[in-house]
C-alpha cells in the first residue's frame, strides 16, 4: 500500500472525531499552505478564475478568490471524511433545499431524471440530503490513482446509499436507474472522457461534456439542473431548476446544441455567484490565457 493511501486512511479515522468548528479552522490553515506551495493547482485555479471573473477584475481579487477556493476544496474533503458518521437528522438540519417541487414534477413524468450540476459548493452532504428524500442516485465518476485510494473514497461516498460507477466503464446502470425512476447524475463542467464538445463558456471556447443531454434525448427523461452552495455558517443550500426538455424538432446535433446552450447558461449564472466555490482544478478552456 502507498504512503498516500495510509495518509488518507489516517484522515478517515481522525476527521470524524474533530469538531466541525476546529475542523474547518484547520481546513483554512491547510488551504493557506496549499495555496502557497501547490503552485500547479494554484496556477490552474487562477487561470480558470480569470475566465470567470473577466479582464476587468484585478489580480489581487483573482488571487483572493483562488485562496478561498483552496479553503472550499479542504472543506469538502473534511465533509467527505466525516460523512459516514453524519446521521439523518444532522443532514436535514444542515441542508436547505429550494425547488424540490421541480424535482417532484420531473419524477411525475415517470421516466426518471437526468440531473446535472457543476463542481460547485458541496456535493457529498447535499447528495445525502437527496437520498433522504427517497431518490435513488447513480453517478459515473473518474478513477483516481492509486486504486486503493479510489476504492476507499468510493466506500466513503457510497456509505449513505449513493451508487457510483466508473466513467470509463459500461454506463448501462444509468439507463437502469432511469427505468426504475431514479436519478442519473452527470457533471456538466468537466469533459473527463473527452467525448464532449467545444462550446462558449464565460466568453471563451471550453471543452464541456454533452452526455447528460444525449442521455435525456435517448431516454426521454427530463433534465434537472441543480447547484449547491456552502453558506458562511458551513450549512448548505441546494437549488433545483424546473425540468428541461431539449427541443422536440431538429436533428440530434441541433437538439444537443440547444440543450448545451441552456445548461451552460445556467452554469455560468451559478458559478458567477460564488466563483471561489467552483472546485475544478484542471484546465477546461480550449485556448491558453
């Protein structure tokens, strides 16, 4: 077993015993250290923030947001490691949900839901809150190395009933989930498989996935766009938009393009509200800054 695996296991054993107040304070300290010394990740975050915030934003403001993004990353790891020991009542108190009637309206169509979001705010605890409301959720995820860390992180994330499948394997489980009136969740802001398309995102060409649109077209399931935010008191807000259906007319590519335009516009609005909570740490824009 690698040293990194043992460190991850150690964190998994220690973090649940730390109070949230102390834990988040330690995350802020560690975030400062990571911001200073992890130059590669900092550089990518800064480049991404320049796209989001625009050329009118000062370098000082961009660096401030980048520093806060490291906090968000560490907060999310802290939440992940303590996830197995969170109980249902604690999660109900932590997560405020807006637009749940939109989710119910989509479920009433009887074809399941294709749900998409961005890597914004916190996802682990919010997914737990959704599971508590009776949803069956399947999400394809990127494999990480070494495999033993991937297996351990997967065990943490699935400890409350979430189903994860490798994104580089067969995705038939997504179809099965929809047939059972469940939720197939796909990120809209990272083209991990490289099978998406180049589209305008914050005014510049970016590589973004289109699998969520194609899955909705193939199955007839409604698309629900949802976003989460971490609030200043370390509680969470989840917001779900009304069900969306790609246009009924036109070629498949025209319908996919219309769906992409809608999803990207909603992601831009959501990310712009809290750019420091967007935790994509890889380049997604097609051309250099």
